[in-house]
């Protein structure tokens, strides 16, 4: 019997779409019974969203004032206390899941399968390594519990609607540490779509030359209803904030349309976009590696082309 | 003594184009340039800066891997680490085994801080630091882009999906480094000469009491599917036409 426990990612009121993608991954495990666990100070709102996801049979809530912020050192022992009956414990490959899941795996004394992109069997998974330049198939041996993170660019979100799953309160007896404390989070408020789930993304590179020049991208993105992304070079240079970085060490995304503007296309960047349905590259260097992966390439001056595009769309 | 332990990994240099072996048993590493994992260089640089500010007295660098890792440890000593520990292991070292080995070194060295890279660029796992912190039952502050130490605590800014998150952790703690924490220094020739005289101790996994268990079987390695090469368009109008025809805008 395959029993999957998915650790919900949320901000206290909204379930992160990455969790619905984990549900889809779990549904590809034959005959899986899927439980989502919501750790929160007040779990009601998030739990009811999780209960709506197709394929979820049960939602567990673990309410504790210590869960007001999801800090891995505090959440991990609670998940470990609940993990006993489950064959699989999954979280998303987001900074939340990447931080939390290995701590859980270590406490359970099992290996972690990072970045699951495909399920071959309940114990056999495919994952990208070397910045996506090789795909590795791994087998979890010896009947051990599978702890894994799900590469969210590889899965569609499980749809909401239909009959709601049962929501149950779980009581957890685990000693929670006080050695780790939340101070603050600073995030730019934006009305644009979220980079990780947007269907269209307009992304800029070093060739933009300044944070001021990035404004022409925002303007084009707004016309397209797109999120804005950036290459590592652009973020390092201070043209764009870190949360916009796309690539091996930033966000891995899979939009319908990705428009790379002034991005040369380092391997580390390409790994972040290889699941995009359509890639457009605009660059003045005709030899830039981005053109190797682009469906449509346009060689020229971005400062001329981008405003033209905006007018034509 | 106020000590910082830095874990490094020997990996295929990030400029090397990776090729999968035709029989699918791994990637080609023969004759390929090997380096310190770039994130681990950032970890070492941060430790050295903390020491240079007078907030630590000794920087110890450690790795778990084959004897060849001595090269990367010597590079780390040339960068400025005071001494090095090599835990020799010849088969695959999974993150959980690495974390268990590091925990043994932590027990031996009693550091106030352990700094590791946030991920190795070969297996892209991003696990070892979090696993060590879990086994040690100490704080973890991963993906750090800023670290400030004061009286037994660290205030760490982390690069998270939403933006920047700041945590306060009690020491000892485990940090893992993101790209923008610092820019590692270049090694100078005289430092390479000096590094040859610095202590490098060799241990073994069984000697420190860690079982080299492999929990994941590596079934096969494959090259990724290639994208079809696309077309060139001559101007913005042609591009917009093409995208409209394809139905993406």
C-alpha cells in the first residue's frame, strides 16, 4: 500500500501552488493514498484549500503557535513524528522544500531523492543532475521510506474542485527547539504573475546594462500579462532582485512562453528554462548559446526591438 | 578555541561540458578538470572573512572522498584555511553519509559554526548541510546571502523564493551559502608554497565510525532530451506573426 504524506507549503493563509504539483507527482505513484499535512498557527484556511485538490484523500492539520513561520528546525521533528505509517514523504523543490526535506530525511535515517522529475515506479525515480546535463534514474533500496522533493516545473498543478477531502487535527508530541527564530522577510510586492507559476515570462540579462533599463522589460511583461525573470548575471549586477533569478541555482520554470532578452544562455541559465513550451531569444550576438535552444531567435538591438514588440502585441 | 569548520566537495569544474558515458554507468570524468565546488569556495571565503574580522581563531577545511581530494584541500589551505581533514572514502558518498561524517568531525573539533555550500554542482542535491543540522539538532540557515555574528548568535539573510528572509540562530549552527554571499579570493603563488607546509590529516570513514552505506542505487545515467533547433526571424513584426500563428500570444 502506497501512502504519501505531502508537506504543504503556505504563507499562513494561502496554499502555495507548488503543493498542488506535488499532489500530481504523488498521483503518478500507482494506487497512492495521499495525505497533505498543514503545519500552521491557524491551519483552517490553508487546510480547506488543500482538501479541494483532486487526488487528496485526507488533510492533517498540526496547529501550534511555533508554526506561525515554517522554520525547518521546528517543522522537521513534527513531520518525523507523523511519518511512521507513510511510505513516501514529499515536498516541493522550492526554497521551503529544499530547506526542510533533507532535515526530515536525516532524522528518519533515509536518503532523499531530490528534484523528482518522473516516477518510474514507487521506488524508482528520475532526476536531473549536473545542471540538467544528465538525467539519473535512482532506486530507493531495502524497502526504506522514500523522502523526496518534487521538481515543480515537471508537473501540472492538481486541479481544485470536486469533493473535499476530510480534514483532521493531528496532535504531535515532539520537542521543538527554540534555537532558530524568524526575524523578517522582505519581498517586493507585485501585481504581476508569480514567476514560478506564470504561463508567460519575460527575462532580462546583463545586456540590459542597468536596473533602469529593466523597466522596458516590465512594460513588455505587463502588455503580455507575463512575470519578469532575470539571469544570474543581471541579478549579480544589481539590475534585478534575487527572487527573479532563473537557472540552476535560482528558479526552475516551465512557462508556455519564455522571452529571453539580452541573455547569452549559460548552461546554468538554460537548465532553468528547458521545460518552457516556446522560447524566444533576442540578443545582439548571433553566436550566443541561447539561440541553440530558442524556437524563435531574433538578432538585434534589444533597446530597439523590445519597444517595437510592445507596440505590435 | 573559536573554530569554523568548512566542508568542501571535489567536483567536475563548472566550465566542463558534461558527457554521459555511452554505457549509461556515469558521466565521463577521466582527464576532466576537477575543482572545489563553487558554493564551497564561497563557504570557505566567508569563514576566512569571519576570522579576519577577529570573530574566529581557526578555519578547518574538511572533505569526504578519494585521496585525489588532497588537491582541493591544498587549494583551500592556499586560500587561507589553517588545516585540513580528509576523510577518505572511495565509493559513492551520499549526502547522509557525508553529514554523518561531518557530525563526527564536529564532535571532534567543536566548531562554533559549520559552513557548507548550498549544493554541489555535480549531483545538485542540496542536502548535506540540512542533514548535518538535523542530526546535530542545531539551527540551519541555508542559502545565506549575508551573515552577521554577535555574542553567540548569527543573524543570517537567506535567499528564498519570496525574496530575502532573515533568521536569528544560536551558535553553534550550520550555514549553507548562496552565490551572492561573497566573491572568493584568488590564490597567490606564495600561498600555494605555504599551503604545502600546513597540516593535512587523513582519516577514514570506518576509522571515525561511519558506515559507508549506499541507500540509493544509481540505475542509469542518460543525456537529457535535446530541444529542436528553432528558426531565426528578421524583425519584431515577423516574431509577433510567428508567435500568433503558434497561438502562444
